[in-house]
C-alpha cells in the first residue's frame, strides 16, 4: 500500500492523536509518516508494536500499549484503501 504524507497524517490522527497539527513541523511529520508506513507494512502486529514502542514513555499512564496503537494504525490504514 502506497501511503502519502497526507494519508499518513490522517491515519496518525485517527489512530493516535486527533489533535496532532501540521504546526508540529515537516521534519516531525516525515518521521511519523515513515513509522506509520513501517507499522502498516509490518508482517505482524507484534512486529508493528515493536516499531512504535518508543513513541511514548507513558503508554501505561494513558492505559494504552504499543500493540493497541499498532492495531489502530493498521485498521485506520485499511479504511483509507479504495473501496474500504
């Protein structure tokens, strides 16, 4: 699946942080987009979760886990496919 920067932003906002703004800067969004693409392309949820485990030092404080986040990212990406 080819994921553009704008699609990666939409996936991230839907799955992780609806308040994420373009004001975060191009470099930050480029990094996020690369990681979203990696999560979507990962062979398994476990591998996808490992890719983003470092994103937040406080996963547990918000009752979230890298695995749950990876699942949301992959589900959001599926919804961006034509015909979904």
